[in-house]
C-alpha cells in the first residue's frame, strides 16, 4: 500500500512538473500571438492584457505598405531551396559512408564531423571574402550554398546512424534482380529514411527560417532581406514598433508550427532511432 501511494505521489509530481514546463514553453508563443492583435499604444499601456479589439492593422500595414512580402519570398526561397539540396545530397553521403567501409570514407566522415567543431564566427570573415571572390555575395545563392555545406556534418551523422538499421539483405536481393546501386538507394533505401529525413527537414528548416546573422551580413543592404531581418528594422534605439514586431513574428512562427505539427511523429522517431543506433 505504501508503495502504491509513493508511486502515485511521484506520478503527480511528474505531471505537475510537465504541466509547468509546458506552460513556460507555451507562454512566449501565446504572448506573441496575443500581442500581434493589439495596437502599439495598447501594448505599451498593458503588455499582459488581452486585446480589447481584434486589431489587424499591423498585419495589413506589413503586407501592403512595407517590403515584408518580398522578405517572406526570400525566406521561403532560402529555406525551401536549401532543404531540397540537403535532401538530395546528404542522404547519399550518409549512405555511402555507412555502406562503403573504407579508409577514405572514414576519413571523409571525420572531416565532416570536424567541421561541426568549429564555430561559425571563427571562419565567418574568410567565408564572406570567398563568397565575394565567387560572385555569390549579395545574392540568395551564397547563403543557400553555406546552409547546404554547413548541414553536411550533422546530416551525414544522422543518416549513417539510421542506415545501420536497414538490413543489407534487402539491397542484396534488389542487386540480384538487376537493380543498379543508384536505383537501390532511391527506390528502396531512401523511402525507408523517411523519419530521419523529416527530422532533418524540421531541424535545418527551422534553423534557416529563423537565421538572422547570415542574411543580415550577406544579402545586399537597402533591399528586402528575410522576415527575421525585416522585423529587426522596427527595433529602434529610443522607441520600437512592438505591434509590427509581434505581427511579423507571428507570421514567421505560424508556418514553422504547421510543418512541425504534420512532421512531429516522424521527427521524434528519427531523432530517437538515430540516437539509439550505432
């Protein structure tokens, strides 16, 4: 009887702690969305109060009177094109590293992982100079190339760990039937990598969508950049347009939440499998 009472007490404490953590994590999102439907004066008067009216002028102004639509387009291009190239290239790298057990593949894998150890700020200036030499500075192609190259290390680690769980017998049977190595990968192996692909899409897509430093420094000044950078324009030294900031932040958060809701099952499965294999 004492044991059951103790277990019940522990379960109640765990539930209370989980509920508290959920509230703490959800409150910033709730506060942001609530403030997006308030005027700047109302926000300044009482930031924690609920909106007295359903104020939509901030959204209307951003979409019709500013460069925010172009910034949305730039954010979509950067995120979608980078993710497409990552999904096309990184799974093949992870598969080759895992299946081709040779000295040179192990060296390449270590080379990829070594790149994860170096902080971006350490090679930021040489990288920008290299972009200028290649004629990619000031265009969307420069950040896309950096995003794709920068995700190879973690992506290869994730995919190679996942590929270990795929039986070799499946590939051997397809090879006996006359399938080429390329066809085996794209028709048989790649569909089985769905969970880890969803994990990479969510993690890298979230990082690219919310990135501030790269678009701020690489894309040309005086022109629309990305959503996050355009939101930053409304933060002033002496005053800030909080209605515009919260409205822009809400528009930038909603697409990520929608993608995560649809992919969360595969995201959790991919992370868990990648962590337990190997």
